[in-house]
C-alpha cells in the first residue's frame, strides 16, 4: 500500500475538545453548557486497536481484527510517515492519533482489502426452487391490485407506478402469470455496489410468457449509482438460472418515463427496453487468430506476471512490466489487449508456473486476485471500470486476457524515476518526459 507521507505535528486542540449544550425541550432554555477534552492516547496500541476495528467494520470483516492489528502497526511504523518511526515515541503517538492519520490509514487499507474480500464462485443449483405459494400470509397496508394471473389474492405494490404496471401485466394477453415478489418471500440477488460492498438486491416482479420464457422485472422510478450494478447482477442471475435449470430466464428493467411513452399493449412491446446481452469471452479460435496476428499497438504478449522463465524464479520486476504495459493501453486512444501466458513469439506457455507461486490459492482465483490488486493499487480503484480480466483454454493450457479501455484521465506509474506517463508506440510501451507528458495529455484529454 502506498500513501503520501503523513506530517508529524502536534494535534489541533479542536480535535480534542468539544462543547455540549443541553436545552429544555419545552422552554428551549439552556440547561447545560460544558466543554469536554478527550484525553490523549497513552500508547500506540490504543490507536492501532481503534484503527483496526474501524477498518474491520468498513470492509465487513469484524472477525479479522487479530489479523489486521499487526498490519496496521507495520503500516504506521514503516510506511505512513515515509520512513521507519518509533511508535512508542510520545510525538509519534500524538501524530498517529490525528484525524488525518486515521483518514489516510483507513482509506489505504479499505482500498486494498475491498478488492480481495469478495470472491466470485461458480454457480450451483442448490435446490429445485421454492413456490411463491409457500409465502406465509402477511398484512399489507400499501396499494394493491386485484388480479387473476397471480398466486396471491392481491398484488402488493410499493407505489402508484407498480400499481399501474401490475394492471398492465394482468391485461397483456402474452403474459400467462405474474407476481410481485414480496419481501416475505425472501428472494434476493447478491451484487457488489460502487464501493465494492456486498449487497442484496430484491427484484420487483416475476412473469411467465405464453412461450414459457420467465422474466425478472424491475420497475424503476429513479436511478442511483448502484442501479447498473444491480442490473448486471440480475442479468448474470438469469443467465445462470437458464444454464442450470434449462428454463429460459431474462431480465428486464422498465423505467417509468419510458413506460409512459410506450403505453404497451402487450409484453412484447416492452422488449424494446431489453438490455444488451452481457459480453461473452471470445472463443478459442478468436484468441488464436488474435495471437497469429502478432503484437501491435493494441496487442501485447507476456509469458507471466511474476515467474521468470529464464531465471526460473519469482521476479518482481515482471509485475512492474505488466503495470507499465496496461498503463500504456489506458493512456492510448484505442485501449488494447494484454495476453498473459503467451511468449513474445506467440507460443502458448500457460499460467501454471504463475499459479504455483501463490501459496494460499495456487489457481486461477489466486492469480486473478493478485493481478486485480496489483493493477488497482497502481492506478486507483476507479480504473476498474476500464479493465476486464478473463481466462481461456488453449491447447490444454490456461491463459489470461486483460481487455483495456481508454482511461478518462492520465494514468501515471510510480517507478525509480518518479511518476511516469506511459504510452503505446506501435508494439512498444514507452515513458514520456515531463514536457512530452504535458503535451500528450493536453491533446489526449483536451475535453
């Protein structure tokens, strides 16, 4: 983890003092007026324990306090101030007790841990499903709609738009049956929000058409920053459900303004709102064709991310090369693709030697976690939107494909010479001088 060196200065008295005023709730007359002073921390361990609890709470890992505390101590002692410091020095205890130190430390740990705490698993069919009719009876005081195509005696709605939509589903001839999914049924889809927190999303409706297609339906009056994450999770759920059950499932979001404009008579009219299919990894033949074309300004091959085939050992320099190469694609106008497990000559060597270097997870998961953390630590978490990692089987060997979109800002990489801006020039990744970086950035991100 990297962070700007923290200042070592006395804490502001305003950070330690606060004033409390108490008023009579009826007369509004002031009854209490006191100033309190928070005592200074006496040991560094007090501060470290507080920080570790704060971090564990933020990343939803309360049981990992014992693991986090030593890491926080190491961070404060060796990195936070740009050099090794004595945490038992009273001046340092004061410095690490400051709010600025808390902010920087928590931010650094949360940014690193959030990329590691959530693991995507292969979908499995846990059981044959639950019937909506198994939902226990429940009282409901919000709007309802009487309908014959639903298992419930009334459709429980959360708002007027859901009422209108339920009435439409009832009258659409191509809808065989439908239901509002009440919270009492406890159906939810896991997703990660914009801050990489694990959340649960509850779709609004389910419907079955005359052709047997099942739909998850989401009515949407307003959209927030996490709607796109929910949409993607629902699409993935439908794809997995189709794969595991053999029943066609699709997801459809119905924004209220678009519904008003459409005034659909049949469900088929709503399908113009269907989202595009999720991107699927290209086939092996497409990857082989890509390799056959050789390296270019948008394509690069690397044998591994950390195992040096020549030296026959782990070489950290290789990771830096990966970071620079992808930075070059991010800073280009076209983006590009990095294939890992392929030699410069286009030979397929696979990732097994890299996998073996990860002691806890010597497999694809360990590789992907390490690569993701490496890249997000180098560029910032916001760059995850421009990176897509996938894996392919070629000639019995697994390779990694990193597809890179052009970034919306300059991406600098820290090396021995300071902050460097890398670009692609034909099939090379090159650093720019300060003047060149200024001129390139002015043209590349002119808007």
